[in-house]
């Protein structure tokens, strides 16, 4: 995917959080803001679809994928890559390189590391 380097430089510290519950969104916001990221949080991938601008990465709770068609999920992934997927277990399928999976319950360091890796993938920094 081709991305404008100038646009990326203004989005490096902006993370999108998609989680259906208020408590999880608040927890993720707190953790990521402690890491000096700006956070925009929404409860669904449909809400994320109408947001202006790009993000360095998206943190997506697997519950936000329930009852979503493949096209909706694919559109989300294309619009918000790379994605850190929060899951209750390890997915039984191969995921794109743009995915990082963090198993719940969350440990702060695991999420922080996954987000750093995703942002580095997006920006081409290692």
C-alpha cells in the first residue's frame, strides 16, 4: 500500500481503539496515553469507518468483529492497517503481516510492544 510520508508523520502518534465496551475502551485509552499516544476510541468498526484521517495503527477487540461480514472487516483492515487484534486466544488462521495478536487478559507490556511493532511497520521504522 502506498502512503504519503507527510501524512504518516502527522499520524505516527495517533491510535484508533475499537472496543464495544466502555470499560475496555477506557482501559486501553489509559494504557496507550501513558505511552504518549493520542487515542481516538469508538465502539464499532462502523463508527471507525466514518472517522476522518488516518491512524498509526488500530487496536481492535475481537468482540467488535461479531456478526460482521467479511467485506466490512476487510474494509476496516484496508482503511486502518496495521491492526493489533485483542483476542481471547490465538487465532486458528494465518493473519496478514499487518496484524499483531495480543491475547487477553491484557498485560500492559504485551499491548505496548504490539502497538510499537505495528507503528514501526506502518512508518517503515524499526
